[in-house]
């Protein structure tokens, strides 16, 4: 048999095997959000209870896995609440949640509800107004104490006076304080952060928190250490780690860089690893694949660009324990990786902004629920490459 005939036979066999594994149905099952807002905030409490948020003061809630989504009261509806863009939300249960508004100056705020979003309390208004812009917030240890929601977290914002802004928050009673750290100095002139999916901020490990940036200079992961109530420069008593790590993601313009980061850990009897995946690209060129994903398997010390990239710009990424896979979404669709971000396979061509599995949200009130049965079977990189050929 001629070499080229053997290659063709192998390619046909691989494609046939891939097609035989191909699932039926769509990976995302659309739901009726009852809204036409652009949705960027989503938080799934347990798969049944979930909260979503977006433009025009929109907050939504479901208690039955998305079969019914109901609109909440608009925070500060009597004032300017209907003008706010709620780009992040985190919830404890069916009654308790905090929502983040992103906007210039005092349009950046945090509100809390304790009664299933019937009423809202203003917790924090951007103290740097008229400067500043909230990009992301995370509550890292959600629990209840005597019926009150407890937790600590961070609010991350655009640079003010040459430093990215970071505020420590505690929920009961609510308090906040600016983080004063040299780690927050903007690494290069023109560096920015993005409020695309409330996922540029991440709890990494052992009191280390990170955020990702973009802009014309480059994409970066910036890490800061927190130790027993005090922010420590250079890692405190622990092993010193680089404060800023360059990411192999798209660069060169205001719309390029890292838009989302997530991590997972994996332990065995002999070893443990921390995997991180960062996604982004150029949101002004949603179909451009270059610089759209990178991975690390050493806690963020070294980063490598994905070999088979997502099929466009990606604004949100998350690990799924249930499906043992990473899923990334953006404005031209979604992709899945079964090998910790090294290679990606396309899922759909929908228009999405943010993930909190099993839910995904996007513009014009788009909400969908993941259908695991429709995910592709795990394949080797060579099979995926042949399918794309």
C-alpha cells in the first residue's frame, strides 16, 4: 500500500471513530429567562438554585434548575437602579445574594439581599469615584452563622493612580478596606482589566489570590499574598513567588488579553498538582483563535499556550468535576478540554458571556443549561486534529 493511501485510510478510520462517538442533541439547552437584558453575572448555588444578573438593573433567580426564572426587585429602583449594569453575582442560597454593579465612578457598587431579592441593601459604593471601575468580586468562604451570611472576599477594579484597586470585604457585619500592596502597581503602562464575566479574580492556594489583565502591553497574572488578616509583600514567610507572570495570550490593543482564570487541584498518594487555565483573546475579533487560551500545571509559575485553541475569543472558563472537563465560552460559541487546557474541541456557536455550571448566560437574556449527554467523547489530540483538518 502506498504511504499516501495508508495516511488516507488512517484519517478515514479516525474520523469514523470520532463520528461513532459523536453525541446527539445540543450541549446547551435554552431556557426562558423572562428578560432581554445582557447577562454577565451567573452563580449556581447547587444546580437547582441559581442567580443571574445584567444590564438595566436586572437580577434573576431560579429555584427549579432554570425551568422558571423570575425577575427580582431592582436595587435602588427609586433612584438610578435601572441604569446599573450588574456584571457579577454570588449567592448563598435561595434568599441570600450579593450583586456587583460595574460602571464608571459611583456606578460601581455592591448590594445585598436577605429575603429572596424582594429588597436590597447598598453595601459599598466605589470610594474612588469619579475614578475607578469594579471588574470582579469573589466571596471565598460562604457559610452561615446564627442565620447570617458569613464570608470574606475581594473586589477588584481598574487602576487608580497607577495601581489596580483591590478591596477586602467581610460580610457579617459588612465591612471593607482597601488593600495596600506594592503587588498592585500596574506592571506596564496601558495594562487594563475586564469585567466580561466576573471571573478575572481567583483564589489560587494557601492565601494567594490572583487576577488577570490585558491591554496593549501584554496579558498578565498578578498574585498577592494574604496572611492572617495582613497583606504581605513578596509572600511573607512562605516561599517567595513572582508577583507578576506574563501569559501567552493575545496582546497589542485595548481589547486583548486575559478575560477569565480558573483553577483546580488534583492529588494522589505520591503527588499533588494545581492546574490553572486562562482564556481571552481579542473581543473585537471574536472569531480570531490566536492567543485565546493557556494552561499551567505548577500553580501558575509557568504558562503554555494551548495547542488546539478554542475557536474564538473566550470570556469565561470553568472546571466541571462532574464531566471531568474544562469548558470555555465566548461571543462566538463554546469549547471543551479534557486535558487541562492543552487541547480544545468546539461545542457550539452560540453567543455567551459567562459560566457558572451547569448554567451559561449571554446577551438578550440568553440562559442555557448544560446537557452532559451531548458533550463529545474524550478524544486524543491527533483525533481532534484530524477532525479539524
